[in-house]
C-alpha cells in the first residue's frame, strides 16, 4: 500500500475557530476596563479562556507535522529540510508582524501606559523576538505583541521534535516519544520551581499527543471505542477548563494551567483519532468543522493570530484617548471583528501564501465544499 499525504479540512477548521476565539478573547480582555462594554463582557463569560485555544494549536501542530512521518514510516527524516520548510512557512509573516507590532506599540503604549520603556529595552525586545527566544525572558515574553510568545515556544518545540522526538519515535515507538516529551516539558516546573512556567514548557507534551494521534490515525494498535473516549475526554476537558478558569485568570498562577492543558491536549488528540473512521470517513462533528467557511478560516488563521492584538490595542487607544463611549465605542469594537479578519486574509496573501509549498496551495484549492472523508492532497499517490 503506497503512502499518501493527507489534507485535513476538519483540522484546519478547528485551527481557524481557535484563532478566532483567541482574537475574541483579547477583544473582551481590553473591553473589561471600559464601562461602556460592561454588558458585553457580562454576556460573554465563555470567551474568557483564550489560553486553552493556544493549547489546541500546539496539538494541531504536532498532528499535522507528524502525519507525513506516520504515513511513510520508512521514509528518511531530514532535520535540515524540516527546519528550512518550517522557517519558510512561519518566519516571513512573523517578521512582518514584528515590524508592524513595534510601530503600533510605539503609537499606543505611551497614551495608555504613560511612558514607553527605554530604547535599550525596546531594542532588546526586538532582538529576542527576531531570534524567537523572547518567550524565555519574562519581561519580553508578551512585550510588543502578546500572542507572539507561543510562536517562540512552538519554534523551540520544533527543534526538540526534530532532534529528539522523531529519533525516539522511529527507534522506540510513539509512546516513548510521548513519555520523553511529558518528562522534558514538566521538568522545568519541578526542577526550577516554576521559574519558566510563564512560557508553558509542558506544551511539549501536548505536541507529542498530536504526534500520537497522527500515528494512531494511520495505524490503530487496538480496536478501542475511540468516539466514546473522545466524547468523555472533551467533556472532562471542558469541565476542567471551566473549573480552573476562575483561578487561572486571576493573578497569573501558571501552574494551575498544567492539568487542564494536558486534559485539553488529550481531548483534541482523541478527537482527531476518532474523527477518521473506516476508510477515512469523517465523524459527524469533524464534518461540521470541515465546512468550507471554517476550513477557509483555518487557511489564514496564523495571520489572524499574529495580527489581532496590535490592531485591537490601537483601536482601544483611540477609544480611551478620544473618550469615545456608548454605542459608538461598542460599534467600533464589533466592527473590529470583520476588519481584522479581512486584514489578516490580506496578510496571508502577502506573507504566507507565497511561501507555502505548491502541493499545499494546490490542496487548499481543491477541497470539496462538504468533505466527508480525509482528503488526499493532489499529486500524492493514493492507496492501492
């Protein structure tokens, strides 16, 4: 049976909705301090858990990057080629966003906070961001553009994936790589007494759960009731998130994220395994995520994630300094949703799509309106 490279519309749909959720989370976070938005904030408590959407992103990355290896276990893994592909896919849009973030930060930081940090601090932040190590320093982790902290972390996870997890997976099995990732991800919390908790190193374990899901999507080792297991895991993760949220959103107690993050990762991984039924037929919840609107949103979800905070804060600065209130302020904020989505799509066209592989560009243009099965990418050999 020849291996085939698959494109996952339902995974892209989940990615797109997760990016939109993070955007709405930050929109709500800035609205909290403005009395004009009090009713809007009270009406949307379900938008208060943006951190966990980032956890979903990490599992998706592990799943998508491991899928080609799971589909072709005998194919050699070239770490250098992997690094080049990741750099080409991620860094152009990231670098452009970093420049824009710095410019907009200088625009809104002084009116909102009274003063900007010294030029040397700003220079340090720019250099660490450019090197993708800003997340390792508390003072620069969420400086300039908060969501960029996870881009730094994910890039570091790619290094561990290429140099440690793939060799362990190939030589000792997928469960060994999961164990190693969980130990390596949790070790800083216990050894350094939480000194790096702000950057969530345990996300390495979530990435490895995505790797396991990719392996089991292709080669199920047991006939387990994957769909009931996925339902139980999703319900359990939602309950854990709801229970922990009231605590984690007050005071920055990062260690309280660990348990719920791992449960979210397990739920997403089991959902991906359960989604691909016999002959690759999609489970009904996965078919909903694969709807064209959600799948297309996933196409430029990276740009939504990168761009939304600088734009939100710039509009928030306008509202504060011009003392805009009432219906005008609410209208401005609600208008941000389609505006940011449109800007992000343009950003994708400029800084993402030109750097995508030709096979992936062909695939996203050929997905059916309503996929009901895993979709083979054009040009890939099909199973015989």
